[in-house]
C-alpha cells in the first residue's frame, strides 16, 4: 500500500445518509486507493456534531464549518457566526470555513446569499482559515465581492470547489490567490471547458475532490460517489496534461496540504 502515490480527497460529504449502511467498507476502499486524508465539507451548522463524530472515527478526516448558499434558510445572523466560530476554536481538526458562496443556478436570491456569504468571509479572515467557495453561475458577482474584500485590505485564501467555469474566469480567481479544485466533472468526455482549465492550471494551484456522494466520475458516473473514486479524477487530469498519475497525485496532495494543513 505504501508504494501507491498519496491522494487527498479535498471535498466530500460522507455524513449524508447514503453512507449510513456501509461507511466502513467505503473507508477501506479509500485506504486501498491510497487516499491519505479527506476534507469533509459542511453545508450547514446542524451537521457539525455528526461530522465531528466522523473525525473521531476516521483519524485521516479533517473538516470545514460553514453555511452553503442554497441553505440560506438556516441563516440566523450573528448566532450562526458564533456557532461556526466556537466550532473552529474548539477543534483543531476544523481547517476551513465553508462551503460558502453563491449559486444562481438553483436559486435566484443573490442579495440574501451575499448576506450569508460576507460574514463568513470575515470569520475566515478573523480565524486565518481558508475558505471553500461554491460558485455556480455566479462568477461575476463572486469576483466583484472578493475583489472588494481584498481591496479593503483583507486577505483571502481558499479554493474554488468543483470548478465549472471557463479559463478566463479561472485566471481571475487564480489572480486573487485562490486554488482551483477539480471534481468528477473533469472525467466527463463532453466537459471541454473544464478539460481546458485542467490543462492550463498551474501545477502548484489545483486540488482534486470527489464531492461525494455527488458527481461520480467516469466510469462510475450515475452511481453514488465515494472518496476512493478521487483516483479516477487524478487519472483524467494526468491524461489531459500528459503527465503521470504519480505526478498529479503528488502535486495535488502537496497543494491540499499547503492550503489546509492536511496530514
Ligand atoms: Zn460539496
């Protein structure tokens, strides 16, 4: 097992009920595939106690705390921020704030989403933690907001999770210092825009993730996704870039470790 190149699944949701039945088997498969650590993303604060239990159960798991833009109904102003701050202070396994962001594909409430996003960016800045940014059909307002945030003298570090935009947008997020994360969509034959991004992204600025249980990569497309499948994502990127699997595994792992301090 030690001869396998190390992989990191930088974004998964194994707290979801679809993993209830067979999580031990899922874990043995990710260990067999060489997945050395995982970052569990949080979509809303009520999940935190259960995610924490998963971190107790699987020592290679770290997690984020945050509120997803499609869950703004759970937002309770400073109360929510207090919960997130407390969770981050209490447990050193909290390595990021998120997922946070904007989603204008499934929802239209931009102002409300911004109201939930901004305080979380401030919290990440206060705690000196990276952010996990969910951004769907919202690159322009997201760039505007992040630029304003930076111009006000604050720092932003983090990742554009499950990247689905074009090369021009990607370059703007890279210019802000963000990392770009590729999910199972990079394995889809028709996703040419994402292939182009995976081809040109700098070697020291990309991560790989499954976003399990969503978006299973080819050849498992349509099934439940799981962390072991991050291997297929690394393979696709290796093929697109004409590099070896080992080099993609090594640099994506080093990038995840640099950004999140993962083991
Ligand atoms: Zn996610």
